[in-house]
C-alpha cells in the first residue's frame, strides 16, 4: 500500500497534454526530491496548472509517465494522489460555499470503514494544524462569508489535515496580504524540512526566498531548469519573459480635475452583519488614481460592491458626477459609466460557461452590439478578436468558454472588457492578481493611460508597491474608516504599513 510511502523522488517524464486547439503541456520532464522545493514559473497560460492537475490525477496526460521512487504510477483521481500523501491547494478555490469551514474540511476525511465523520475529531485536527502552523481559521464560519485570502488559508489547512506530505501550491500567495505572504513563506520554508513542495508563483522574490530549484515553462515547454540560488530574481525574470520588464509608474503632474466620486459617511454591512464600512469618506477626482491601501477584510470588498450597486448601503452617500447613486441597481450603475474589476473573478467577473466573446460584451446591453434585440454577431466577433489580440488572451479562439482559460487569462478577459468600454470611472480591486509580470506591467500602463484621458480610478490593492507606483493620492482603510488621505509623494511603505495596522499619529 502506498499510504506510508515516503516520497524520495517524484519524476515526470515527457508529459504532453492537449486540449482542443491548445498544446497545454509539451513534452515536460522534471523531478522533485525529498524535502525539496521546486518553483514552477512561467507566463499566464504556460501550462503550470494543467501539469499539476495531471500530477493530481484530475487530468490524464496524453503522453508521458509519472514515477514515484522510480516506480511508474498512474493516478485516476485526486484520491490516488492523496494515497501517496500528495495534496494540492488550487488556484481556483474548490470549497463548497454554503458549508462551514469545518464541514468543508470534513468532506475529505470520511472514515473509509464506517462512511461517517466524527466532526469533533475533525475540529480537533483543525485546531492542531492551525496551532502547529499558525494558520488561523474559524471552523464555524461559512465559506461564502470568507474573503479569497481566508479561503486560500482554509484550503491549505484542509490539505494539511488530510495528511499531505507532498504539497502542490498553485499561486498560494496571490490573494494573501503582504504580511500573510511573508508569514506563509516562512511557514513553508519551515515545512520544507518535513515536506516536498511544488510552488507556483508569479512573484519572483517568493520563488527566491522559498525554492531550491526553479523550472520555467513557456508555451507548455520547460525552457529552463536551474538551482534558485544561482540566479537573481531579475535574471529569472529575463529568462521567463525573454526580455527586461520595466515597471510602469505615475510620473505625471497632480491633476486639478473636479471631484467625480464622493463618498460621504458611508455605512455598509458585511455578510456577517457588522458594519464593514463605518462612516467611510473618500473623494476621487477626474483623471486621478486614488490608491486604497489596507489589509483585506477592512471593508474594501463592501466598498467596491456598494459603489457598483451590488450591496445595499445603510446610510451615507455615494455621489457620482453630482448624482447620488447609492442603492441603484448594478445595471443602473453600469449605465452611469462605471467600470468594475471585481475581486472574485470567477463569480463576479465572468460567466465561466459563456465564451470569451460573450463575456467581452456582457455589459453592452445598450444596443451597441444589437439591433431590434438581435445580436450583431460579426461586429461582436471582430471586437472580441481585437481585444483577444491586444490583451494577449491566450486561447485558441474567442469561442472557448471563459472558464476553461488559465487564471491569468480569465483576469485579462475582465480587464479587456472593463478598460476598453471607455468607462468614466473605474473601480479596480486587485487588478493584477494572478497576472504574469509582463501582463501586469501592460495593465498598469493601460490604467495610467485611462487616467491621463481624464478617467478617475479607485485602485484597491494590498500591494503597496503597486499603489505607490500608480496613485496620485493614497487613502488607507482600516476597520471601515478612511484612516488618512495623503499625496502619493508623501507615502512610504512604513507610513502606510503603520496606518494599515490601525495606528494614526493624528489620533
Ligand atoms: N479544461 C480545459 N479546457 C480547455 N483548455 C484548457 C483547460 N485547462 C487549461 N486549458 C488551456 O491550457 C493552457 C494552459 O493553461 P494553464 O491553466 O495550465 O496555465 P497556467 O500556466 O496555470 O497559467 P496562469 O498563470 O494564468 O494560471 C491554456 O491555454 C488554457 O486555456
Ligand atoms: Mg494557473
């Protein structure tokens, strides 16, 4: 039985996987040894997730084999992988929203003899794992109430509760706060003394801090293998993209436009019933990027949703171009010219079963692409194809379901739709989450272009570097209040960090 097998080496040989019109993995060979950390990097759509899904038995390779300790294995489902102690934390979380954290974790832990689960023992196991690794989760919270970051933490706890000794982590830090990321990296580094890890990330400082080896994928092929210690992050970046990546930054003069979004004393409840926004104030001017820094869970999600008509406000005002828009319908807000890049790309950003083409025109119900209730298909196809090209959405064509795209490419579909509709204002929540470095830089340039055309932008992010590079002014949100508003030139990481922790020197 494989149950207690210690994995001395997991080796992939000549793995090839095709999807209709896509060669996702092309003759990939690599290996991971005991207590070794392999970083798997590469641009969006390079084949990283697909390869890991093959290791987990979720997909079957068309060609090639997998070996554990030199013995050929063939996994038909994740259960087979679990039997060897291989567990994966997925890029797109796979929890059941209307069940609690405890129930979700228990789902994978049924007693194979009795087909039952003793919830109190699962609760105990969760407590042990969270204590041991310092991963805090609330077992009784419903998953639908959790932020993406919290859900990712639950996934990790779940995988560890199942007894994984070989961890596959697909962009585990993309939804974590910088502090959480630092903590997770330290934690994983410690865990790597007991476990083997395959770690996928677009952030090369993490790759550098954590991994022993790095493999770079491009268009489904391994184009580089090396020891991480021998290369600097910028050398890895150059190997990955084939060129130097410049950082886009806002060097233009401060704008003197009029206020276009004014938020006054806004009170909005969270899903859990407390005041997530508790007298929040903010203004954004025409042609200005206001960065909203803060640790996620301090009201950012509720703010973005309230502005876009998705969440009811209790009191206060949202004034857009002089008109009150609080509690307007989402469609009403869209018609006013608001663009929105939401946090949850798969549920709020796209309709996964619809094609790229349909997702691109999702918000244009105003006759731009239809006449007498009939869609102008030729025009739509032309438009969607143009965007697919200019935003480099990696897909065989525009007719594939958006849900089948790689994580970063789904994000590009949303960005293309929202940016190219020429919004009057844009609310961006973590806009570059999951994007590779080249794509992130491209999007940052587009945001700066929009700003220069006079569009106001509210940039909600936890990446202080992103906020400081792009913003004209920066606000810090803490417990539903705007702690402080400052000129971006005055901001430093330290200053923002202190404000994000709730300390305000003017208190
Ligand atoms: N189930 C599927 N059906 C069809 N095509 C798929 C499917 N899964 C992945 N693909 C395609 O395979 C290619 C590789 O995707 P994959 O998700 O492995 O990329 P990735 O390297 O993980 O990218 P990202 O950094 O954006 O997450 C993409 O072109 C993607 O559209
Ligand atoms: Mg992926």
